[in-house]
């Protein structure tokens, strides 16, 4: 297994960013620093942020000026700057850039034996904000330059650990009835009220304020992300004064002694961690595998954080005397989790049909005889000591009627978006496979055979020339 302290993060980042700008944006970019000191983007900014969870935990961020983001969007979409319509196209390009570079880094971690998953990226926009991830083992900042524009990449990671918070255990567990309706999210406001009551001895009340107008001045947001079968985030936003009051209550020290900015950020992050952790436990109780990231802190006078394309958004505004605190939850079930759930339902239905269709057990002298092996009975074995293949496949009838997807891959290629946009009828696309090379046949994404193209009676087909051995094919169906 790789060691997160020595893994070559910089090399992976440089390779990914260079390929992104060359392949998808057709723009030249070069590394402009050695990663030693962070460089700030001036003016209105936009950042894409995602989180790692697993053997590696932490956060990943790309950040550019809104001017450069607009240029990137025009290049990626193959249009002129004045053809950019609204902010959505710009956000999508930054989200995609974050996904590509961050996802490539995740793949590098996994290849090195550090198993991890990433969250869906979020967007932060504004003229005055900064994003920090506290208590990490490694911080790396790399700045790339295209002409006069900067492209910032920050990675903050450490080795994952399974440590439960005592504070989380003190809260009332959430009873999940139907995750399909995401009922659990509606209880998050109650969790925050209970946390303030038990941990800080502070009484929160529901507020009529709107999320957009309730806070002014310096604001501090704690944010944790969900990754796995559930993706989304939990965000807690408070003003500086209320954050200092909460820190005073937690540390049992006078308010005038609370001056350490990092201490205040830690407390806001821990609040978010507790609420998000409680939600994550509820998700897992409903049968969905879900991880939670370490908290990141966003602070400033002017910023807005968005998670796009979620299934459910909840906003709660509470008041402690004249101070407001916002809780924002967004989540959706990952598409791959929905697909797996549907496959299980389909497989279950198919198995029920097979069981109903099975003939009744044979009878001898009016006594029912069960032909299945007795418990503890030995099965016949092959000469090498392994169970006989035919015996091992006795129950294969149970899955023979389950439909699977079979596809043939002619080859692959990589193209720039602007090249795809110029394709017309009659254009040729060069694939990786050479002429005459066997084509690969996949069942449910697993290689089962190779073949060659044939045309018979005007129909296009594949003649199988090589077959994967039978046991490997059976295993691939699962």
C-alpha cells in the first residue's frame, strides 16, 4: 500500500491539468510555481471543490477568476465569449475541470493501494472568500498559468481513520423509514437544535429569515460532503460573532478570550461534522454505503456555495437572540447505486419466477425425497482436490433466465470537444484497434469472448473466434 506522506501528488496534478487544457480546452498551460507558497486569485472568483473519503481523506480544489472561467467555458464549448449565456455554462466547466483532475488524483491513490472515493463537486463563487481544510497531513498548492490568467489547484489530505465522535453518540439516533423519500434530511434541523441544547446549552428557535438575507459581514461556513451511494453535502453557516459565542460555550471560557481564528473554525467544522455524521449514519442504516469527508471551512464577506443537480435541497434558518445560523442539506442517490438496486430487484424477480417454475420433488412410496446434499455431506472433488465443476454449478438454473447486456467493442479513441463538434456525415473516426484485430465481446462489462465481423443475409454480426473459459464466464455474470 502506498504511503500518503510520500505519494507524488504534484506529478499526478501536473499531468492531469496539462492533459485537461490540451485535450478539452486546446489551450497551452504551464506550471508557474513550485507549490511552496499559495497564490491568490484577485477579483471575482469561482472555485470547484470535492472531497476524498476512505484510506485518504481531505479536499481538492480548483480556483480561477470568473474572467478566466468564462474564457475556459467558451473554449470548451467552441463558442465566442459573447455567446456565453448566464453562469450555468461557466459553473459546468469548472465542475467538470474539478471532476477530471480530482478524479484522476483519486485513481492514482487507488492504483497505489489507497482505496478512496470522491464526492460530487460543489461551486463557490464570490469576490471575497477563502477555503481552508484544517488538520491535514499534507497541503499542496500548485499554480498554473495561461497567458496572464492563473489556474490554482490545492490538495489537502491525510490518511483515513475510523474514529467515532462521542458527541455524535450523545444525540438521539434518527429513525429512517423510507430513504427513497429522503425523509431523514427533514430531521437535520432537529439534530442541530438538540446539539446546541446538549453541547452548548444554547436554545435555538426557528427563524422567518431567508437564507439569502439573514447574514451580513464576515461569515464562516463548515461543510462536509457525502460520497458513495449518497452524494451531496451538509453546510452550516454563521456570522463571526455567533461563531465566537459557540466557541466560548464549547471551551467554557469567557468570550473575550476567544481570539484564535483556527479555534473558531475548528468548532464550526466540528458542528458540521456532527450533523453530517448523524445524517451519514442514517443513510447507512437504510442500506446505502456512504462515506463522509473531513470538514472544510469557507470564510469571507461575499461568497455563495452551490451543489448542482441534487434531488433534494433543504434550508433551515435558526436564531439565537439576534444571531442567525443557517443549515443547508442537499443529497441524491448516486446513479450507480440506483442501477445496482434495480439489478437486485430484477434478479429477485427472476429468481422467484424460476423457483415457482421448478417441478415438485420426486416421491418414492409416498415419501418425499429431497435430492439436495445433506448438511455436512462431502461433495465429489476433482483430482486436484477442488470441488467438481459440475457439482459446483448445480444451482446455475436459478440465474439462467436473468437478462444481461452483451456488447462488442470495435475500438476506442480520444478526441477534443472542438473536433467532435465539427463532425459531419461521412467523416471518419480512427479507432485504436487495427484492421483484422479481434473484437472484444463483453457481458455486463466483463470480457467473455473475442470475435470477428461477419455479414450474413444483409445482417451485421460477430463470429466468435476465442472464448474465455467456462468458469470465468460464469463468475463474470455475477
